[in-house]
C-alpha cells in the first residue's frame, strides 16, 4: 500500500476546530511548562496511570492481539533527548533558511547521535515490514526526497500554522517519507521535540513518545494512520494534548 503524500498540507487542516483546539491546548501548556522550567527544577517525566484512559486508543488491544506487544530498545529516549538538545537550533535554522541539503545533513547528524551506525539519506526503495494482516506500506521513491524535505521546510516557515501543529505534521511527514536508511522513528521524535520546544528542549521537557509503546502500545501508530490515510489529524493532536497536559499536572502536583 503506497504511503499517502502529505504535502502540500492545507492551512485549513490546522485551522479545523477539531484540530486547532487541541493544538492550542498544546501550545498553551508548552508555554506554561517552559515558564515553570525557568523557575524550578522539573521532576523526571513519569507516566501518570490515572491519565491512561485518556491516552490509550480503543483499537490498541486489537493491534496487540494482531501484532504482539512492541519491543522497546533500551536507552532510546535518552539518546533522542541528547540529539534534540544538540541539534535543535541548527535543524530549525536550516528549515527557516530553506537549505534542503543542510536540512538533510541535520537529519543525518541526529540519526548518528541516536545510534544509527550508517546515518545516510537512502538511495533505494523502502517499505514497512508486513503487519499481522500482511499489509505493508511503501515509502516515497528516493528521487522525491529533496522536494519533500523542501516542502517540510516551507511548512515550518508558514506563519499561519501553530507551533504544535507544525511539530505534529513534521513528525508525521518525516515518517511518511522515511528519508533515512535507518533511524527515521527516532529522528522524527527528536524533530517533533525540536520544533515543539524550540530553544528550550531538554531532559525535563522532552516528550518521551517512544515510551508510549510500553504504556499505550500502538496508540501513536493508529493516530498517525488516521492522519496519513484519512486526513484526520484530530486523534494525533488530541493524543499530544493529553500527554503534554498530563506532564503539566504532574509537575504542578510535584511542586
């Protein structure tokens, strides 16, 4: 099954009230968390179990029964956090400047920092291994990578779109394109955090999306497919709103 092209994205996707409302929740909570981090040492991130029912997708159990529980690679979130901290300013600058070659090199550098041995832009075809139902997703041809990276950078520069939706859409776009030989998932999560937090990305603020696999298996993947295949961004935006607001509640209660 070919991947659905994400670009050009429409401004109205971000302006849709069902998407815009959770994105405003994210932007507001991010602003408050950044302000809190300037006045106190934030506690380590922990998954708040009482918030689980807001986060877990109802189709998650079906996906577990079909595909089994996903395996987690130790140290992934720590490596992503360090990569985001090192490259956040540079990667955002390359998108602002529209320098596609530098943008690609920045993604490669982040891939190397998250542990990819041969961090490189792919030159051949790529596809996801078939799932339990035999469905596989084919990614864009390598010839399309430069134009798609350019479109991502242009979307980042769009003054109309909220920061939260930029972060969400750029993560989805990178996964949809899969421009790297390896490490696309790790780099996409680091990119999301780079865009969302700007210069403030750090260990206490980094959203550990990877760990969602343990606490709400397949929830992110199901929400991502809704955006890619159905052009329905609401589940993904609401998922992130719940995660960020859960973090804020935990920080306030710990303070």
